[in-house]
């Protein structure tokens, strides 16, 4: 019987593991026992299995954007997701829409900055794309008379008032002596130092006398409110806040296909972050569910 001596040259560029299997396979002559040949076959099977799992792992690698935006976010009782994002979290900006950066005050109140000040967000409805805001610094009882109330400045490129939104109109430096002011005295706010030629009036936006009243006043401030006239004081109505609708890209199509909505600042376009890669509007059929199932299964083990 010939000795089991190798006469085969082993390629030096093979990676160590495969080189080891290769050397075993080709360094043993036919004169060796069938048991050794069986072992070689099993090693070949192991190599193919390893190659298979490497290929599967590569094809199922999860996109970084999808992973980051999959992490649930909240502030107080509010769930925070697209279009909102936390401005103080380095990686979170991609998961929201420009202009919807917020911060979480005292871990309880999500705060959105508008041009005229900070507002507390509540009652977010991702289905109707609406949310309630109220000023982060409440108005005091002298806010109207001290002219502390300013026009609400809403970025119209991303936010709008709903059609049924009530508004309060503050009219300053009004002349009560004018003939046009007849019947308007009931709207007067009793401010210290005010007189018949320097009065302050408050009306609702749907009041039939608003046009006449405006013609007798020099200053106007418009403020949206959620509650109806007569339910609360003017300051309480202002502090009660109002509703806004956002007009950022609709996220429902992306989420419906298993993706997470976000924004690509390099192209300045909305993106649907999917397990395989970012897409324009929705994930490719089948891939998202497959990867999501594997992620869940791995997490349960």
C-alpha cells in the first residue's frame, strides 16, 4: 500500500480556512481509506454551506438608514416619527423632514420652534397629518392690554391652518368716537390708561362687524384659537392653542410597504428607507417583509 504522501502543490492565494480544506483534499492519494474520503466529502459540504450563508447574509444586510429610523422615539406621551425629528440627536435628522426639528423639554413636552416663538406639540395625528400646538410661554392676564400678543407666523411651505380653524382679531388704537364705531363698545377690553380714542377691541374672525371695526383702528393682530367665543377668557383661549396641518410628503405609502420615511439631504428629496436601500416612495414588494421576519426571529432567539 502506498503511503498517504502529498505530491500536489497547494495554491498560496486561498484564504486560510479554504486552504486548509484544499490541502486535506488534494494531499491524500487514492490509496487512503474510504473513511478519509468520506471525511473529505463532508468538508466539501461544509464549504458549500458556509458559502451559501455568506451569500444570504450579504443579500439580507439591512440598510443603515432603515436601522436608525426603525428605533421608536417618544417625548412624554407623544410618539415622535416622520416628519418630526429630534434636533439634538446626531443621526435622527434623516428620519424627519426639514423644518420639523423639535426638542423634548424636561422629557415631557415636545417643542416646535416657529418664527414667532416656541410651541408645545400635542395630539399628533399621523393619519390626518395634524397636531395641536400651544405657546410654550403662557400669556398672562395683561397680555392683551400690554400688546404682548403678536401675529402668528406660520411657515406656509410646510404648515397650514385647517379650514375650520377659529381666529381671534385684536384691534388696537381704536376710535370709539367715530360714527362707524356704533355697536362696537361691547368688544372693548378694559385696559388701564385707555380712552375713547385709544381703545382695544377683540372680535372673532366671523363677526359681521369686523370690517367696520377694522376701519376705526390702527393696529391688527390675528391669533388662531381652538375654543369658541364665550367659553373662556381671551388669554385662556390663546393659551389653549390651535390646530395645524402639515403638508410634508405623505408617509403612509412608504410605511404600508414596511419602510420608514425620511429625507435625503444630498438630493434634498423625500426617501422611503427600506431594508435593502432607500427608495423614492415605497419598498420593493417582498423584500421588506422577508428581512423584517428575519430580524424579529433573530431578536426572539
